[in-house]
């Protein structure tokens, strides 16, 4: 049998950090809320495999991909993932399994504190714009007066 994505030890750590579901209304209660453990399993499956949310297999019993995405969004807004991250890092640090001697800080994930307050416009480095070879400044083609045998803009004198 395949190893579960969310084992009991990890679930027991994360469960207290998840917000409790809202109580259902008496009148028009809507659908029953998805079990939080199943929602978390669906979220982990989608994030681990990289499949689109709507392709979450129904056979897993995690509800629809849209339901799992809504839980992910709600928990993100409630700050759950920051608390889970801190809890797991503290646990690894306490067990001596966290080695930060070769950590890398990526600027796409860490905000640059003390950056420029006002964006500075980029200096113009080119000279003058080049003349266009496809269009002319003249609105109409130049033509000689009617009846004369002079050259036109499309023909030359022979």
C-alpha cells in the first residue's frame, strides 16, 4: 500500500493550527464542510504533483479540487501556513535535524528592506530615432500638375 501524504504524527501537529469550521446555518445549511484532514491531503497532493486543481482525483476522497483550493486560500488568509512553517522549523531545530550552514537566500522570496522609495526613471541611452524607411512624413504622394509630362513619385524621368 502507498505511503499516505499526511501521516498521523504530522496531522496531530498541524490540526491545532487549523481554524475550526464555521457553524452551519439552521435554515439553508448548504453542503456539509469537507473534513479538514481530507482537504489538507488534497492540497498536499496537488502541490506535490503539480496537477491542476480541477484534476484532483475524486477517488482520493479529498473532495473537489475547487474545495481544496478554497481551503488553501482561506487558511492562507488566516495565516495558517506561516504558523505551520514556524512549528515545523522549531521541531526540526529541537531535534537537531536543521542545518542552516548552507542556506541560500533568494531575492524573489525575501523582501528587500530599505530599497528605493521612488522608482527612478531609466536614462535614455539611445541617440535620435532613426529615419523610417517604410513611411514618409508627407501625407500624400507628390504629383506634377495635370497634363504635364513631368515625373511622378512612382516614375522617373527618362
